[in-house]
């Protein structure tokens, strides 16, 4: 269910802050997933990383974000009908707290990989109760506060509600460390306490005859009776048969043959059995391997393959015998597990639903697996489609920005018409650069010319961002650049001049195969111009006016390896930064 929790985080962050904020949060968190699957396992620290990233983006505190996540999860799972079992748990909020651990254990059938926390109450009074929370995951205190606060408000109509952390510690378990948090929950618990007084009020019942212990153990064939010294004084008949003899379990300590799976983080003691009577217990019967290869090799082989049996039920105190009986049944998911644990359908309680559940699970398990696999595959395909969409979107943006400046393209995406992109610029600088010395009379020479042009123009393309100018287009051997549009600036002439000098230097350093001399000639002119998007199927950002024509004439009358500029451009350039040489009168075509 951790996947569903992360799904709720994704859903509400996207709804609250938008898709772009969610992508930024995922990136800051270092998370590989943009979406989450319910039945997929994710790292335990995913939630904490998302909370830290969300706090950074929203400028909120991490604790506030985690509490927000808890409240969001309640609203999220309510949309899928998971609020129904919570509302049906009991009449009062205390009933829910006493059974939340049992609810988690029931969900383990739907979510086999679920690692739920353990929650139980250690004290109940009129003003509230004391709660213990145990979990393998860290950093979920504020999340639990937000979760329980929202549940108390939405499902039990509690207005005055407060959670306080009394103690926060860490205990070592068998395989990992368990985080233990003790809460004090303050709310109006009067109705529950009054109901408890009525329930425990002495009832006038006529004396009933005693029932032999073996009758009780026949009704509950997997039950265990435990005395205050934690010794098993009674064992169900089916447990006796499975363990090949009553003397193996009877009269021995529970701790020698059973391991406590749930509640988490506690030991099997008399105090805990009495104290946690409302909590569902899970005890694992440890199957000891007895090596008897000399006497009966077949028996030894079968015993060595037997798996442990998980028993689930309630610890019920019986005052008449001063003992606790563990009313339980084995947890069996399908028919295959029966043979693996040496159990048969006939061993299960006749009056229970164990047989029906095993058979129903066997009938529907394959179909559910197919549905889960299909759902996860669709989710993976959707995630890959999103990645492919982002990839192609980036490519389309690159293509669009190669034809239209990004600022203009964004305006068109915002709904503006193409005519609105047409602007008049009081002063821009236009550069034309032509490759000279390229001639082709054969196919091989033509290919060489193309390769040469591609090398030179690709080198020029890389300079555009450096000098903050805009490449307008390439037509044949001519390369056109504009400065001061669409981004207006007062230093457009200087940027274009610096670009022109770099172009000349770069071409001198480039070497071309089978070409002794390839050069460029550049012309520059500054003046007013009009620019805008032209075209429908293949839109281009074009420049119009006498400034463009004059710049083209500056290029056509230039000499190879030099930059020919007009007097208007010269007047805009700092005189102390550049060297100028007058060409005298040059005849220019009008």
C-alpha cells in the first residue's frame, strides 16, 4: 500500500501546485518515477525525499508537508472506497484505534508485499488514550498526525483533537530496527467509556455446567492454551497431528516453538497477552528439522521440506482457569501452501470460512494476477509514453526554436496571432556571411561542398548563444544573423561585430579535405527593420526593410577574409575596441 500512498502524494501535489511543480519536486528528490503503481515496491525513503523537495519548492516546513501528505492520503483512499472498512470498524474513534492493526493485517491479503506499521493502545480514559506506533520506516510521525487528525474529523466528527509525541525511541528487532513512537491523543472519549461501563456491568446468568478442555480444543483444532508461566497446557488436535505427537508442544514454553510476527516489536509475555487482548496476533510455528536418515530417509526428506505455519487469531483470557487461549486459524493463501505446510482442507475449522477462502483464492488468484500484471504493464507503458512524449516534445521545441525565436514561439503558443508578432525595431544590426571558393562540377565535388558547408555553418550555429544573437536563415552559401531582435538591446552592433571577427578566425583554423582555399566574406549594416513570423506550414521569423538589403550589399561588395561594414554600423561601435580601415568609394548596386 506504500505505492498507493505515493500515488496520493503525486495526485494532490499535482492538483495543488501544478504539473511543472511536481516535475521539479521529482527532480529535486532524485526520484526515477513520475507516476507510482499500487502494487510496486519503492524505497522506504521515497516519501521523505519527496517531502523535502516539496518543502524546498513551496517554502514550507518538512513537518507541515508530511502532515499534509497524511491528510491527503485519507481523501485519496476515500475515493476508492477504503473509507468503508474504517467507518464499519466501530462506533467510536477508540474502536478504530484498537482495530487499525487488524485492518492492516486484513489488507495483507490484497497487498502481499505490504509492510504495515503496528498500532495499539496502552491506556484509555475519558479525555483520550495513549497509543504506541511501531514501524520499520523512519520519519512518519507528522504523517501519522495528519492521517489520524483527518480520520477523526471526516469519519468520527471529532472537533477538539490533539496528538502529542510523548516518546520517540528505536528498538532492535530480529532483522531490522523498529522505530517506536508513543503518542498521547486528547479528544472527548466520554461516549466510549460509558459504553464500556455498560458492557462490563455484571450480568445475572445462571450457573452453567463446566465444559471439558478437550471439547474446546476440538472446536478450535489449532488453538493453544497458555498459563501465566507461558507454558502450553492445551494444544488443538490438528496441531498435535501436524507436529506428530502432543508431547512435542504440550507442557513446553511458547517461546521455544513459536515466533511472534505481529504485533511488531514486542515479546511473548503474559503481560502483553493480557494487555493486548483486542489486537490480532500472528504466531509462527517453527518446524524443527529432525534428521533421521538412518531410520527413515523418506520421513527426513519430507520433514526437511515442511515450511513454518503462520497462525492468526485473538488472545482471550479465561478467568476460570487463569489462562489465555489463542483462538486462531492458519493463514493459507492458496492450495499449494497447504501441501507445503503439511495441512489439508479437512484440517481447517468446519464452522469457519477457511475452506471457502482457500478455494475462492485458488479460483480467482490466476485471474487477479493477470489483471494486476496487465494494470502494471499499462502503467509502465504509460510511463514510457510520457518519457517518449517529453523526448519528442524537446525535439519539436528544438525544431521550432530553430525557425522561430523562443520568446516569439511562446507568445504564439499562448494564443497570440501571427500578426501580433510583427514588430518595428528602431535599430538592429544585420550580418550576411557568404562562403567563397566553393565550386562543383562533379558529384564528388558537390558532396565535398556540402560537407564543407555543413562543417562551417555548424560551427557558426554554436556561436549564436555565446554572442546572444539570432540566426535568421541560410540560403545557399549565405548565412544571415540579426542582433537586437527579437530581444532588444543597445549593444547589438558590438555583438554582431564580435561574432564576425570570430567567424573569420574560425574559418582560418578549419581544414577542408581536397580544398586548398575556402574563405568567407562578411557584410554588416545597422538601421531600422520590421520582423515577424511569416508562413503557415513552414513558419519563419523574417526581417524586412532597407537595412536587410543594405547589409546584403555590404556582403556582396566585401572581400574574402574581411568584414565590410556601413558607416551606420561604424558609428554604433566603440572606436577604441576595433580597428577600422576605409575602403574609399565603392560602387554598390541599388
